[in-house]
């Protein structure tokens, strides 16, 4: 399934899974089987935040030099399975650590976004460096914007100025705040009039933090298309015509406030 110049319907697959704590090889082997099973069935596979390690504050030991083996793994399986793959990983570049969203395509194209809002309560801001550049990816005619976990709480950073159709939030969002996760994802879809996917993990990590998943796919009206439970993969085809018709009938963006974001 290849990139096109015009907007086609887009099949997306959300993978909600437990993760092996700080064990890249085990996670990549586990995810390889899931991705191979989706070959020919989807255009895009979305993985959770730090899918190769879990949400770890030990990048000195587990971060990969950039570019590294997980990027090569993503490129290999994008090409072999003929689909785009995305999610975030911890990386080291120029002596600094980043929680980096990585997107790969069958053509070999690669895009990255460094998490802007670092989770202060978990000490992420003391260890990782934040990014300040929003990324818009054009794929199969769709404009797609990625965000990472804590970014979800900041609507100005997510604000759509009619430059994207689909927002992705990859996360390790704890079960204790699952109600907030769900409400904010719906709010981001409503206020930005776009499809939204929130992909979280399940299980318990090495810090004994529990994750209930609650990954969601949401339409531009804020209606939940599907909520994932347990270890599950879900594939759905997003229809471009439905999005365009809704925006034409209810053009909220014409009355939106103008603003700039300080870096």
C-alpha cells in the first residue's frame, strides 16, 4: 500500500499491548509478529510511546544512538509489510536524550518529532530534552500530526489551523488517570475537527505503574469509533469524504482565534 498524491481512505491499525520492561529485543520480536499479521490489511500501524522499552527514566543505559537499530527495524518491516509504522522510542543524539516519535514508510521515508511537553511529575524534564517543532506528515493525501502522551494536556500545541486531518497521540498513560485520557482525546477531536487516535499500553511496568490501555479511535465529532480493551489490535478505515463534508457543513475554523506559539 503506497503513498498517493490524492487523499484516499486510510486504513489504520492501533496496537495496544503490554511491553517487556527495558528489553528492546523482546519488544521488537513481539511487535514483529503483530505487524506481519497486519500486512495487506492496513496502511498505517500505530505503536505506543517508548514501545521498545516502556516509559523508562534510564536512557543512559537503554537509549539508542540515533539512527539506531529500532529505526532500521521499523524501515525493514515497513518495506516488507508495505505499510507505515510509527511510535516513540528513547534515543541519544549529540550527547542529548530525546523521547522521539518515529514514522517510517515502505518507500524508506522517515519523519521524527521530539516530545515537546516532558512529564514533570515523573522527572522526564530532568533527563530528556524537549522538542519545539510540530511535525505534519503527508501520507496518502492525509495530513497527519503526531504527539506524545503529556502533549495531550496542552490544547494550544495541538491546535489545528486547518493544516491537518488526523492527530496521533502515542502514550504510556497510567490507569489512575484513564478518565482524563479519554476526555482529553475526545476534546482534541472536537475542537480540532479531525480524526484522533490515542494509542496506549496495558500491563504493569518495572516501576509498578499500572496501565489500562483505553486506546481510542475518535471521529471529528468527538464520537468514539472504537475503544480497545486488553492486548488487542484494531483496524479501521478512515473516510476522507466524511471528514470533508463535516468540515464544510460546520466550519468552526472560520471563527478560530489567531495566535503564535513561542518556542
